[in-house]
């Protein structure tokens, strides 16, 4: 009887079962770490572009192979009656507001995500080292032109780029009154998109 119990114990021994469980857990852990590294690299790539010290004037030489396709401007401010934005039951607008405040917990988190989001959709049909620059004026700064840039080494195909003007920049300097987006290659503007009020 004791021999039968011992042989049964050897069959169900934890050491016999550990390698398959360990391998499964290690594969799951490796996949999870790989996913986190991918998400972290995307988050670093999509980091908020910082304001430039000075937005220099550049020569214009448009290229049909590099062009803007469309743009989207979304103002994410707290809804209040009689204010902007007007409270709405439109699900798409509610979804966009929630998407832009995703991860906010404290009042400061919401404040730091409040402002205007400029999203540009553009494409390059040939490889090029491009810089996307957003130049803009804000209500409280009058004619002072600010700029933000994102670099795209060896860019080709379709791209989506977002410039958030949020937090203190938006609260202190006001809403964007005019803007233009330019794609720069070797110090020359190769694609241009601007608001009707830009001059």
C-alpha cells in the first residue's frame, strides 16, 4: 500500500508538473512584456511635440508626391450650459471627449488634457526625411507665431499626426485663432495646409 501511495505521489509530484506550467507562464510573461515594450515605444513616438523657440520662414517648393489629405480640429473643454462646447447627446462627440481625457483621474489630469487637438492626415508617395510643423497664433498672444514640430525620417505612405495645445498653454494663451501646417524637406516647404484666417 505504501509503495502504491509513493508511486502515486511520484506521478502527481509538483516537480513533474512544474516545467509545463513554468513554460506556459514564461511564454505569457514574455508576450506581455513584448506588448508593453511596443506600447511604450508607440507612446514615446507619439509624445507631445514641445513648442519651438522660433518658427523661421522657409522657401516654398510644393511637391505633388507629398501632400496633406485632410485635417481635424477637436476642442476638448468641459461642457457647461451656455458655453462652448454645448452639452450634447451626440455619441460621437461624447466618445471623442472621453477618448481625449482617457486616463485622467484628478482635476489636474483633466486640466492638462483640456484644450485643442489638431490632427493631420498626410501621405508621401516617395521616401523622404520630413518634418511636420504646426505654426499657430493664440488669442491672448495676438500676432505672435508659435510652432511645434515632429520629425519623420525616411517617411513613406500614409501618416496621422496630432498636435495637442492643452493645459497651461491653452488656459493662459487662449484658443488658436489661425494656423498652418507645413511639411519640410531639406529646409524647403513641400506641402502646405492653412486656415482661412492665416496671413
